[in-house]
C-alpha cells in the first residue's frame, strides 16, 4: 500500500532574517526557529541571517546553490526609531527581494513583527507573493494549502497580492522550536557576544499606548511549560551559549509563571547568566533574589518616564513610585539594571521632562537609554491620539517613519536638555546609544567578553 504522503513533494524552503542592526548588540532571529519547527521534516529548510553574510555575492551564490521553492523573509525592524537621523530599512529590504528574484524563481513570503505592523504596505512595495501577519507558524498551513491547490485566502493571517483584508488572531496550533546547534548562524552569535534567545510566553496583557506587542501576539498571555522552557535553555547552554536573553515583552508580566521558570532553571542545571525585559511594577517579596539565584544577572526596565502625568498618558501599568521600588529590589538582589525612557509622548513638557531627569539622578547604579520622540504605529492608542490631534490623517502611509510631536516641548529641546543633564556620563545613552555602543561594545566582544555588556558603562 502506497502512503499518500509520498505523493507530496518535499519543497525547499529558505528562511532569511533580514535584520542587520547590531546596535547595541545583534539579536538572534528566534522567530525563524519557530517557523522551521512548524515545517518539521516534511520540507528541506535552511535558515540564514544577513548579520552573518559578508557580501551580497556570497548570499547570491548560496541562493543559487540551494535553489529554494519558497523564500520566507522575516522583517523585524522597520527603521531605527530615531527621530533625529532617522533611517528607514525599506531600501535594504527592496534590495534583498531584488537579489532573491534575480537568483531564484522561488515565491517570496513575508513575515515578522515589522511586517505585521505594515503588512499591506510591505506587500505592495516589495511585490511579494504572500505574507503572514502575526505568528509565523501559519507558514506550514500556507504551504499545505498551496500543495493541495486550496484557497490560501481562507487561512487567517495570510495575505496575497489580491487579498488585503486581514484577520488578526493568535495562533492556537502546536508551537515547536527547531534548534540546530550546528547551524553556522549559531556560531556567529556565539562568537559575537555569546548570546542566544529564549521565549517563555506569547501575548502581552498591558495596554501601553505606543506598543505593538498586543497587536502582534495578542493581549492574552499563552504560557510555555516551565520545564520545557528550561530544557530549551539547556540546549542553548549545551550548544555553547554564554548568556540567554528572554525575548518576552515583559518577563514579569506574570510573576507566578516567571518564578516557576526560574525554579525550573535551577532544576535543569542552567549555569549561564540570563536577562530580559521587565515592567517596573512592584514585585513580590524576594522575587528578584529568587531569580538571581536561578542565574538572572541583567534587568532591563521599560520605564519610559518618571512623570506620573506622562506614565498615565502612555497607559503604563505602574507609577513612578513603583519604578523606584522595583529598582531598589533589583539592586538589593545584586543585579545589573538598565532603564529605557521614551520621551516626547502625549503630555510631555519642560516640567515633566525635568521630573524624569531629576528622578533618574536618584536611581543608583544603572544604565539609562533615552529615545527622544515616539514612533507612531497603526493599531495603537497613540495612533488614535495623533489622528485626533491632526498630526496624521486617516489613510496616511506611515511606513515612512512618523513620530508623535508633543505640544508642550520640541524634540530638539528634549535632546538638548537630556544631553546637558547627562553631562558626558557614559551610562546615559541617547537614542540607541549608537556612538558609545559602537565604540565600546565591539571591542569588548573581540576580547572575548559575553552578554549585553552595557553594565560596563555603569559609573
């Protein structure tokens, strides 16, 4: 008896991480591991990362040699989110698609967090064959439908050149990460900082006015089993990782689950340091100490402001007093701390800015990243505010970067005030901190230092 599956051809699938941003450090393309995991062994899958390619010629030769049937392009970053010296990455993506078309007859499928924010615009500009909004596991459903000549437009989240109506909903199927320690891109990240990534859940319950996470992953948290998370962490450690970065929008969005993950790390024998993004909400007693015992070394707080007026307008789930409490708890646990500030949002003025800067001076031993100007994204409350205030108009294409402009203070004054207050301090990084990070971090990586390394800027 002949197996029906034998008649289904094995297709070659090339997955490309299009991100080339390395500041303050390169980010491992975790999402493509999950796409490869959903494809399984049914297809011949290869993952490549443009951070790991030294020349277009090398990439062209690889595409010709592999001869893929489908190329999935993951678009993570839309631009550098800098209001001054803003740089869109769209020309780079156009060049990449042109290079693929030139060297292959493969159909191109776009995806990734950046694509999910502007799917119709990217489809039109890049002239892709298909697109997948939200979670990339629907890649497998798309290939199955194409094999069977089924109507792909009925798959939630899948776009075609003709279909522009989008259904956004979380993926409820099996989620499985494929991790190949022998993949050359693994060796690139091990050699350049030693950092690999891990995810513990999807979905964000917060409603921050500027943030796209709830739109990309949904507002309901879907947790991975702590023991499985720890097993995946062990795979990274056994592969040679020197540091693990947890990519959740906020690792502590669930204090209970994150504490269970830390406990599972201890049970699994995770011995390398790790860190992630945290919301500066008031933690349970000894929360950070328990995480530190499990290997946590770096806490990156999405603080944004120390003005309660601005925090309210940004719809943050905490107050300025909560920030100081969370900071002290992390400091008492012996952790390295960074705070990210997003200045120039609704309600920002000279007084609120001064409140933030004065408050920062009271936060001991930390690194501070400042972003002056808030990028406007669709499907956010900030978009609606900007629309109401006439800063943008309905139907406007904001794929070319558009930033919210506070009515109380101009961006250049914000930057000038922050720079004057910083007074040359190394641990104050304005923008993405590109000048300082580019000057310092690569040198440390070349000397064999591992991890995010921003703690070396703490004074």
